[in-house]
């Protein structure tokens, strides 16, 4: 947009801010490991899960979980952690292996502001708090809630920008607007939070799908488990120690989850049973502040314009944290899987094994095993005979073979395929899969025949913080209730 000849206040606002970070082509990542995303935490994708549903009676479904807005402190009032009404959150599905989305589920939020007020000596004065009384247990019990969010879900067939769009509908009444539960402010504000949250689980009708799915969007306890501080302090731990020797340093954090359950046959195409999944978030290309403080009768003066611009991307876990080089982290998160050839060197010639060799001599993969075709299979194509599409284009995404039956919660192995459980990571990802330990071992050669690598590569490498299926629920939405802000 050329604003040189415009003289409106809107143009002045654009000109005033276009030199700032908000007016650039935005780029981002997961768990704040890319430089730009720390400025936009509401659209920061942290984790993606895709697995055959293991709730009894739901084995014919696939559950998709996209987590956003990392490291939420439960006590984070008075605003807490609503998602961005000026963004779109997408879950993409590639069902023919060509590195392009064939189905996209797009979620968009809206703020419903009640502007609760009190009579103070003859004057009506707006309150500064999120709520002024109890909330729930039913989803409609929100009279005391000052601001709540609702959302719509659109299914897009074909390219996410130009594909055919149709609304996902409430199976009960045909409506297209869904409520998001308030965050867990505390036990006095929400005395029965889980009943309140459960009332926000919807049976939904999906376009082009004869069978209903399920939908939940709301705050959950952070499911990711990692010994975060010591890992990034030059791996300041014993990677050959006990898998449960260290604390999960983000155990007291919450996350915001977009959780969908879709019939498996509505995600696949033809005889191909493997789907690839990734999640993105996008904001308008131009964001700026109006120069007048009384803009729009007191509403927030942030304005958005221009096309949607991708600011976050996530498929396989930890890719941008431990695979992509620092200078390209923002670039990766603005990119699409079909362009991933530009990042190939990070997979075929990875730096993490070499860094671990420096810190722990004797663990490096032998030089004659480069380029690392084993990591190409793990991250870019799927493993042949497990989750590799018949006509695959190498690209980074989470791949799930929907023809492999789910394993009950009691019998899941938290090492997934490395532990003999073919229904687990890297064949999709379940909440109880210990992806940190799995990826650490794969990076150091777990998929390479033992005779070809150094002896230490077969050791049980670990970050010391463990997770398993026993830590989660056995039914939708699977993730645990969030940590309350007060009243434990």
C-alpha cells in the first residue's frame, strides 16, 4: 500500500507504525525458540498431536490437538490468556503426500465484552476485572464474566487461501458459533472447572463427512514434559541417567488447546492411509495503532489490514528448537512444507549430534553415515513401511498411518515405535509419548543399524524428565484440566 498521498488519520497510523516490527512480514515458532515469536505469544504454536483415538468406542477416529500460547502462569490475571481475535489458527492435512494441504480446519475467535459495571455514588463505573462473581458449571453461566470468547471453525478443501470453505456446525442445533470456556481463574470463581469445561465439548457436523466429530477449545494443563533449564544449559545433566531423575520444569504451566476428533475416513483419500499434519497461525500483514486515544468509543485501537501472513508453523516436535539453525528459525515458520528443500542440510547434516559429541565424547555418529538418510525418513518422508505415503514429497510434518490400530491407554509404550508400539511417535504423536527422549535417541542414531554406529548410541539417552500415557485421561479431550490460578 502506498500511503504517500493519503491524509486520513488511518493513513497517518499506518505510516507511524510501518517502520516497526508489527508491519513486517511476520515469522514465528514453537515454545518461543524463534526470535520473532516472543513478540506474539498468542499465536505461538507449541505442540501438535495426531493419533488414532484410543477412547473405547472411538477407535475409528483421529484426534488432532494444536496447542498455543506457551508458558501460561495460572495466576496471570486480570486478562489471562484469550487467543487473538485478529488471527486465524489452522490445522492442515495432506492426504496424498504432495506436501500441500488438502483439508484445513480454520479457527477464528471473537471477543464478547459485557462491560460489567457497578453503581458508585450515582455513577456507573466499568469494573477492571475479568469476572465479578462465580462462573459455571454450565457453559451459559457467564453473567459474571466481563469478557468471554467464542469461535467459528471453517473447513477448507484445497489450498487454505483459495480452497472451498464451509462451516463446521454444532450437531445439536446447526449453529456455527461455539463458546470457549474461561481460563481457570481459581476455585472460588470456578468451583467445578472440569464440569464447566466439559460443557464446552461439542458434537459437530463436518462438511463432506457423514459421521459427526467432536470439538473442544480451551485451557488445559501443559502436556509437554521437559527438563528445560538444564537442557539449554549446555545439556547440564547426565543423558545416560535415569529417565525420571529430573523434574518437569513446566509442570505448573497451562496451555490453550484446539482439539478436534474427526472420523479417520474423512481425513484420508483413496487407498492412501497416511496423513500428514501441521498447524499454523496467521495475522494480517499490516497491524498498527490508531493515533487517537478515544478511537472507536474506547475500544482497543489496534487495526489490522492486508492479507493473512503466516507467523507460526509446527509439525514434528522440536524441529525448530534443535534442528533448524538460529538464523533460519523465523524463515522456517513463515514457510510451507512444499518449500522445505531449502532446509534440507539441517536434517542431513545435523548439528545437535556434533554438539553432544563435544559435551559427551564418544557419542557421535560415524562420519561415513552422512548424509543422515535416517533423519530424512524420521522428519521429512515418514518411515518406509510405517508412515511413509506411497508418493511422498519430502517435507516436514507429523505423519500418521491411520490404518494402524490404536493401543489402549494401559498398554501404550512412551517410547512409541522405538519401544515396539507402532501406534506412537513418530507414527503420529500421543500425549504420553516421550518425544524428547525419542528424538534425542533418533538424533544420535537409534534408527541406524547398531553395527554402524558408536556403542553409546544404543544407550537410553534422556533429558531426565519423563511422561507416559498414565499421566493423561483415557477419553476426549485427553489433556488434563488446567492448573487453577488460586485455590489449590
